[in-house]
C-alpha cells in the first residue's frame, strides 16, 4: 500500500491533534510533544511509549505513526523544513549535529525538563492562534524558532550522556543539582535521594562523568552566579548567599578561579559593553 507524505499547509508551523496519526511519511522534520494520555509513537517500525512530557524528533525517511493507547489523547507537532533544521543545527555545531540527526534510524528523544514543558506547550498554543498575516507570521516564526532551538539543544547533551553510559538515575540527579532552589543545601543532604552514601555517590559520579561531584556542583553554581551578575541587580553578597556559600571571600575566590575575574569586576564590564 502506498503511503502519503504529509506536508503541513502553508503557514502551518505547529498543530495540536486529539487523535493519533495513521502510517505516513513526514513531509518535513517533526517534533512531536505528547501532552495527554498514553500513546505509542512508531518510526521505522520501532515503537516507543509516549506519555505526558515525552518529546520526539522524526525525519522524512521512514514510516511514522502514532497510536493512542487511551481514550483521551493530545499531542502537538512542530514542523521544520530541512533547510531550517540545517540552519538551527549549524548554530550549535556547524554540520556535525545535523549529520548526527539525519543518520538516525529511530525517533530521537528530546529530554525536556518537566518544569519547562508546560511553558513550551503554552507558548506553542499561543503562537498557533496568531493569524497568518505578514506581521503575525513574523512573530509566530520567532516564537516557534526559539522553541525549536531550545529543544534541539538537548540532543547533543543526551547523546553525550548516552555515550558515557551514564545511568538514568544519575542523569536525573545531575539535573536536580541544577535547580537553584537547592543551592543552599549541603551536598550530603542531597545524596539521600539517590539511595547511595556520599562516598558511594562520589565514586560513581567520578566513574561515569570523569569529574568529581564537587567540580560539577561548583560549575553549576558558577554558571548561575554569572547569569545573576549579568541579568540582576542582586549584590555579590546576596548572590553568594543564594548559592549557599557561608563565606563571601570564598565565593569570590571560587568565581575568580572559574572566570579569571572577580564578580564585581565582571558586572562592571558586562554593564559597560
């Protein structure tokens, strides 16, 4: 049986579907975000369970279908031309990311943090409602392109962790450590959620990632400090406290080690540029 190649209508950049998708070939690259119910997403005859928060990127080479496993179903697709995908990938890694994506024979999972998935869905729904006038289409493209760029950024990170054979529980723990709400907690308090002792966790962390737990946490905190210095008026002391440092001088020392400049001097330079 000959299958259709489904191409979005002119001006259709994203669409929500309350049913699955019959077997077809994609006309464009598609990012599918699963919002409600349980489904089976099949690409190149490889089935994967999809639930709330699941995101897949699929191409145009192989048969694609979505089977709704529950009465209630909702997924949203974003459509990306090949030219657009090449351009977006080039922003991150010249041709390497596009080459990696285009060589895959399975749907590529995109692991989006749970806290941002809801916002992405809301922004896509708002963009879809804009009329297809020239001005609104320009705004719609900006909104959706920014979301696509954000989603694509997770692919090389996931591939890095996959190649390192980092266990899922450790990947989840590393993601948890990036949450600013826990920066004031001691690392010993955070290890309890993993079921490992601090010494066991430190050993496994080094084994799977190649760097120590302290190095990772320190890098995460310094990155966050850099963002706060550039985008807020919080004092250096306030930032130091928000990151859980008991000593302001120690925070300044760590920051200078990371960036070769004190926090205050960096703020002055960033404001003058």
